C-alpha cells in the first residue's frame, strides 16, 4: 500500500509540470544556466523512473533527502511536525471517544426519548458542519482571549483545534455505537444476562458494549490517517505548525522530497491505524483469533 501510494504521488507531481526551481526563472538576476545546474544538482534532470528509484532506495534506509525549500533534512522536519499533529490527533480521538461513548451508553442505559433526540442531533450537527467553519469559530474564540493570558491562549487553541478535528469522528463513532448497542440490547445473550439478575449497567459494560464495539474499532483504524489529512484546514486557520501546514508549504514550493516524506509518513499512519484496529478487534472478539 505504501509503495503504491508513493508511486502514484511521485507520478502525479511529475504530471503537474514544473519543479522547485520553475519560479526562479522569473528572476532576471538568475540565469537559465544556473537553474539548470541546480536541477542537475538535485537530480531533477533525470528520467522519472530513475528519480523514483533513487528516492525509494534512500527511503528504504531512512534517507529522505533534503528539503529544497527549508534546506534541512526531510526526515527531521517531518518527524517534528508529525509529533505536533499526532498530539492534536490523539486529543481529537479522546474527545470523540468520550462524547460518543458517553452519549451512546447513556442512550442505551436509560432509553429516554430526549436522549435519542440528542444523539440524533449531535450526529447530524457534527456530520454536516464543515471543519473550516469549526476552525473559524475556534479562531474567533481564541481571538477574544487577551494577550495577558498567553499561556491560556495556547492551551485553548490546542483544545479548540482538537475539538474541530474531532467533530466528524463524533458523528461516525456515535452513529456506529448507538446503532450497534440498539441491536445488541435485543440479542438473546443480553436477555439471558438480565435474567441472571445483573443490573442494566453491568449488562451493558460486560456484554452489550463488547458485541457492539467491532464496527467502531474498524472506523477508529481508518480515522488515524484521516485525522492527519484533515489537519490541513484546522492547522492553517488556527496557525498551528503541524504536518498539514507543512504539506501546504511543500506543495506550493513544489518541494518534491518534502512532499514525498509527508506522504510516506501519512501512509504509514494509515497502515498503523488499520493494524491497531485489527489487533483491538482480535482482543475484543475471540472468534477473530481462530
């Protein structure tokens, strides 16, 4: 999967035309000969297959080259920004899990009509509100905090960004868990647990929620890569230095080594998320271990 994604990305960037030094040609102080030497130095004058093979050979041993725009090693730059975005993504996942499981379990436990309506409203709002609107709303809140509370502003900006990033996940997690619990609560093994005299809370915690968890875990695995990709809008609006804003800068500058480094990192994150989801599913459901 990572190999195919890297090949497609490399080919698409080549089809887009131009390179990191195309804009330099507009500068009358730099001669075309100088630009050509720069292209030769970075290997941009070689055929596409040769350039990809060179990049892939370096990537296999952990050498991702040097950023043409930032003039620093790609590996260190991507790793620093990845940690920033990963922290934001983990916070977003925690927010989404707390809200989804809190509302989903409460609706299954109390079977209240107003709780059902609240779940439907939360799913509708979080699914239909664009991330850019949430990011702009967060920016408006941060802007109202005075300069005298700089530390509070940083913390508020982080959690508001995480909340904006978490909104689409809330709709997916909550919808999956709510529907799963409604079906599971009508199953025979749940009725048997009730007949044994177990309380409704114990029935949900020990039996129902584990049976309804697998679809949520599948979505969880896919979400990790989606969070890293969706951070572009949130980080750009709120001015956070993460992987999303780095990708925007790399694409604008046509910085091929940096773009490929970011694509490699996000592809690995998608693979890791799916692998983690499969491990959690096997732990949760004994039938998958056979």
